[in-house]
């Protein structure tokens, strides 16, 4: 503490193991918040910017599936797999996506029958072409 608090001292009669030193109490320097009007103006400015981006598309980049790039190390790992292993990985990802869609439908449409949930899941998995 001495480099930061030059007049620091220790009363060895009161020292004990495990004592907590409240650094915040000794070193915290209060910085007042900006005025409410300034904060409000910042928030309104950000809201206007977001609204403009949503309406006009300025600054909003539409992502497509091709934007995702596979890391070289991951590509090497996948290339080393046999076709059967790659197919098993693909099926596992398909099954995961199907289970997520089905669970979401069950949650959102509690009044639907299991058959209706299964049919909607199949429709969505087929790209909505059914």
C-alpha cells in the first residue's frame, strides 16, 4: 500500500490472518455522472441511429450463409475424416437442428398435437416447400 498511500501504517496488535483490505474505500475516486439531459440526448441519438439503420439499411450488413468461413485447422480436421464420419457429423447437426425446431414448436404451440408439431418441423426442415 505504501506506494499508493504514503502515510499507511500497520498496528501489529490488531493484525490477524485473513483480514480483508477494502481497496475501494481507500483508492476509489468518484467521478460524477454527466447531467441527465446529456445522457438522455445520447440515448435518443443512438435510438435514432438504430431506427435509421433498420429503415434505410444504412450501415446494416445483411449476412448470408457464405459469410461464414471455416478455419483452416478445422478444414484440415474435416478433410481427414472418412466419408462415413463426415456423413455422421452432418446427420448429427441435422438431428440437433430438428430437435431444436421441434422443442421450440412444442413450447410456442402448447395446444398443438404432437403430430402437428412433427409435420411443421418436417416442413421447416425441408425449407418450407411442403
